[in-house]
C-alpha cells in the first residue's frame, strides 16, 4: 500500500504536547499516517534500548520506519580518514534502523568538486560503495537508499543516483527527492509528463519493481542558480513541485511508494495533505 509520513518531528508534534519520539508512532496513527523517517543527520546517537522500544511502537501502530543517515557521509572523498568515517556512519545507521525494525537508510552520496570531471567522481564513489557493501554484509537485508540531491555541486543527480544503485541493485535503492530534482534542474517538474519521464527513466534502468515501491521525498522548494535553497510548505504559493502533478503517475502506474514529506516545520500537515489528495483521486 502507499504510505505517507514526515521526515522527523514537525512543530505540530511538539505543539500538541509530545516530547519523545517514542510517542510518534501512536501520534502518526491518529493523524492517519503510516510512515516515518527518523533523523540522524547530525550523527547516530541512539541507544539500543530506545531503538527496541521504537520498534515495538512502530509495529503496534503499523508505521513503516526508515532512517536518515548522517550528512557527513561522502562516498567520493579522496581522504581515507573521511572514507573510514563514512563507513562508520553507514554501519551505525544500518544497526540503528535494524534495531528499530526499519528496512532502509537514506544516505547523501557526497560532493562533486567543480574542478573534477563528474565521471571520475562517480567512478570513485562506485568503487567506495562496493567497499561499503562488502564491510556491511551483516546488514545486507537493509536497503541503502541513495538520495537525489538538490544542489548542483553535490554528487547525486538522477543519472548518477541510478548509476550508483547499479553497483548492487539488491541492496541499493534510489531515494528520489522530487523537490531536490526540481531545484537542481531549475524548475523541471511542472506537469504530469515531466514526472512521467523521471519515473520512466528509473524503470528503464532499475526495473518496474523499483518504480512500484519507490521511496520518495516530496515537498515544495525554493531554489537559486546553484540549486536547492530552502524547503517550503504547500501553503507557500509559487513554489514547486506540486503533488497534484505527480499523483496521476502514481495512479496510472499502480505505484505503492513510501512518500516522506520534508516541508519546513509542517511535514506532518503536508503529508496529510498529500494523503488526502491521493484518497480523493483513486478510483477504488
């Protein structure tokens, strides 16, 4: 089934008197949401006991959990010390999400310096990703999601993400952040057809099963010449992409994606907005 949920805890969660992320599964269930992306962007600092408690709550309330790995990861670094730290961040993320009962982590691939040839940067990242996969075999049942990035100087445009996933399609999946894609291509997602082309490309390279079960991030975004500038909310007028333009593609292709909302501060409300649009438009 299609799932909607927030990235982290929105302002509303705390405004309604909640304090601990252990309360989030029941709270999301009450809001009609069924997915949650736990945030470890600043480091994996969760105890095993907490993870086990969160796992029980997610199972109790049918919340599909994923985990966003630390932002410090760079698969294309030339610094061996930084590469070793990246392996550490990924390993900790895999253990944490596994203890939480989740099935995937989300990873930022890294940066692509202007002075370097993009193909060389991607080749280096692919080589290192193979090492990462080799050293994390004990968690091979957990997917490593490679996120499409929003800034032009970041590694991770659509083609690069798909190429990285081909290193091991059984373990690596694309995390398509449609806001990021819209931003780095200076406003490329404005109608159903443009979303369709993205989905078709994913399917042609990674297969229809990946398309059907896509893990996606979705929120409006503000961008500048360099790409992503700031995540916005659906109530902010004049910012794309619009979920209304992606929804027909989901319905026509019988997709059952997990859609995580990253709207600034209002990720719960905007996830509910997307879910309601979906329910209003599905034929059954």
